[in-house]
C-alpha cells in the first residue's frame, strides 16, 4: 500500500462532505472540504477552487447528522444549497433532536432558523425566551445586509442577502478584502479630478456609445444605429431609475432587442446556452431554469435586490449577485446578456459607487478579457451542468427532466463578485484613464493643428485620426485623397504637433 493510501485510510469525512456521502446528495461541492484524521496532523491543501482541510482526531464531531451539521457551520461555512437539499431528505426528528439538546446554542439556533427558512416547515419547538440576538452569518466571513431582520423565534439577526426564493451568498475572501480596501470609487474620483467639466461631458457621450458597442460585440452582434442609440439612451437613465423590477426589465428587453423578439412576459419555453459542433450535435454550456420555476425565482431575485438596496452592502457585491443572478436565470428569449451588463451600471450608479456624471465602460474590459469573463460565468454554469438531466429533440429543443429550481436559488457568487471587482479595477486603471487622456490629448492636438491651418473641424478630426492610425504619419495615399490642398511643410508641421500631443501614448493602441 502506498504511503498516501495509508494516510487516506486513517481519514474520515466530516461536515458537509460526510452528509453529502451519507445521504447521496446531488449538489455543487462546497468550497471547503473537511477531513478528520487519526494521525494528529493538521494540513490544508487547495486544488481547483476546493480547499481541503485535514484536522487532528480531537475535532471528530460525532456520528449523528446534528453533529456534522454543527461541524459544517463551524468549519465549512454556511452553504444554503447543500442545507436545502439535505433538509428535503434528513428526518425532521434528527434536526429536532439536535436543536432540543442545546436550544440556546448559537449553532443550534442558526440551524433551527435555516431549517424553517429553507423548508417552510415549523419545528415543534417553543420560541427562545432569553439570550442575546446572534447574527445568522458572521459578517467577518460573509457579506451581509445591515440592518438585519430580527427573528424573535430563534433570537436571530437574519442578515442574509436574500429570501427563501432567491438567496445568494458571497464569502469575504482575501481577494475581495483587498479590492474593498483599494477604494476604487476614490481612485475613480482621483482620475476624473484632473479634467475639466466640459471634457468629462464629452467623454461621457463617447463612453455611452463605447459601452453599448462593446456589450453587443461580446455577443457577436452588430446593432443598427437605432438599437445603439436606444441602448446608449438607457445607459443615461441608469443613474436615475431602478430597473430591477419586472415591468422595467420587460421594457428594457423590448428596447434593446430586435422588435421581432420582444417579450411581453418572462419566457415560457426551456432555453439554454450552447453551440453547434456538428450536424444535429449541440455542445451545451448552460441549461437555464425551467420556465415553470422562473416567475418565483425572478420574484425572489427582485426582492433580494430591494433588500440589498436598502442596506449598506458593498455596491459591487450587490451589483454582482443581481446582475449575474439575472443572467443565470435567463428570463427572456433574447437580450439577457446585455441586460445583465446594464444592471451592473444601474446598481453601481444608483448606489453612488460610480461618481455622478461618469460611467465605467465595463463591457470594454470584459470584451478585452474574454477568458476572464467566460470564467466568471463558467464558475457556476460548469458546476451546474453535472446536475441537470436533459435531452434535446431533433429540432434542438431542450427538455429538463429533474427538479432543478433549488440549484439556482442558493448560489455561492463569490467568484462572480471577485470577477466584477477585477473588471471595475481594469476599467478605471485602463479604459477610463485611457479615454480621458485620449480626449485631452486630442484637444491639445486639435488646437495645435488649427494654429497651423484653420481647417473645418471635420477635416482636423480626419487628419488626427489618420495620423494616429499610421504611427503619427499621414500616408501618401491619404494626402492625395483627402489633403491635396495642404503643402508638404504644413503637413509635416501638423504631424509633429499630433505626435507631440500623443507622445506619452502608444499610437498603435489608439
């Protein structure tokens, strides 16, 4: 027997892993896996996003479901999806026995509340009459809403991000802590403070258009000028109005898709994200919720949004769970991706994260980093596909055969929050900084060109653009086609001032 096999033979699963194995649960694995060994060694290993922690023998919790449930809350975190799945199978008496044995204990009260929250059933227990209120989730470990909802029955502060119909969780990872302390709104204000109000006004118009085109291009769509203008107009409203409610979302969908694909309600058919790889062969990347589950899930998402909107939750976390939650629910036949990215702007602007009068071209960052954007979507879609049982008919219509609603109700969106913070950071440091610098340099170049030859604005714009496209030099053909009225000396002087204005930038990147 190999040494590694000997080590494994002395190990026993604990917490969520023990319960998953005991009850044969089909669930997305928890981010933290616990094992108790007889060897007395404590170690932590990490692989493919799963942290495996091995504990010495004194940590063994016992053999009952209650023992492992308490261990899970202590060491594996609060995984609503696993708990919801478990509570459908575990005997009520097992939960009752555990809670009754320590009715004032904090882990017993948390599990008692979560059992009733996730199942809708009420355990035959009297309300807790004394003791302090305790937080359901530890704010040091999870992002939570404040003020919390006080639950008298268990004397619990329910600080979850949502409700039984839709309740995402986000762990306070080191990555997220670092982004929060980086003060991205302050960094953005610092970037824009160096420019005039007039330049910022002009920049905003350009950024609306840039964001619109990038959002469509992510989906390989070339919109008409009318659709581009409609979406850009909606972005201008993002700072003022809350679009995360049913009628507004339908209105939004109607305004950004081809009129032939406008929906009057949430979809009534099963949809999915996939690609054709051969004749009548589809590769399925993501199966969306069943249409009969959709109304309840969307009501839950909108209620969760309202709850977060009234709290002091970090705006980026709020935007991540609602925008990604929306695209995972995929409530419309078309336009879901664009609405998902629009909701990011809508929430960040309304929550005051984005400085007034400034818009982040986040879709441009996503477009430039497609692998990172795909990874943020696949962090959930890849895991869920192992649990969805489906078939496709000859016309490519999907039928989902198992009950899947719970898979979409309780998503750990830590990966999506990390991804959104990263995109915002890149947007501020690269896209926004670059566009503002470009406009400022353009103004300088335009003024200098005008002092050499007082041409119409349209001609100056064309001259600068053609120079920048050719490393600062106007090609002979472009001279002949567009500027044959200029002398060689005038062109050389104008090329020099354009180069001087943009000398701090890499011209090919423009």
